[in-house]
C-alpha cells in the first residue's frame, strides 16, 4: 500500500519499498521526539515520511522541517559522512488545502534565490491537497 501511494504521489513507477513502518517513534535525546505516521525506505535508500493530517496545524511548514531533521539525525551514524545522508521526502496528505493555491499537489524544494536553481540537498517536502477531487490518480488517492 505504501509503495502504491508513493508511486502515485511521485508519479514514478520505479519505486520499490523494502521497508515500511507505521507509527514510527523517532526519539530525540536533546528535545522533542516525534511519532511519524509512516516511514518507508526504497531500494535506492531514499527515505519517505508520510503524514496524514485532518487539522491544518498538524501540517505546518516547521513540522515538515522538524520531521526532515529527525530523519537526517537518525540516518547518519557515528563516523558517517554528510554525503551519506539519504534523499528524503516528507509528504503530508492533508484534508484541506493548507497552502491555499488551489493546486492538487505542492512540491517544496530549497533553491538559491539569486540563481533560481535548486540547492540540491536531496530534501523534499510535498503537500497533497485533500480538497482536490479531480479525476486524476492523486484525486482518486485522496477520495474517501
């Protein structure tokens, strides 16, 4: 099921999930921990966090940033190199259009403002608008 959801959201057929866990607890020894709805790893080592949110407050931009940082912290082992960090996706499936631009899906990427080019840190945030009822794969995915 997780693999199918990721294939639809990312519009890719080459995703092969090798590990998926629900209600995944990411402990933080120095601050707030997080209980993630679902975490998956694909055969290329990419890590995905899928969060289902009924309340817009649960899908705040800083929550996406925090979840991303926790995934990074937990994936880099002592003695590991920064380049060993996996590509990560934080995906929010939201009941409402929390971005407010009436789009079915929003892809958030870091970019260099002066050049308008992607920063390339392989950290991705995606919001799927639950109010989208289009006759597309994404629209069908969120239909109850």
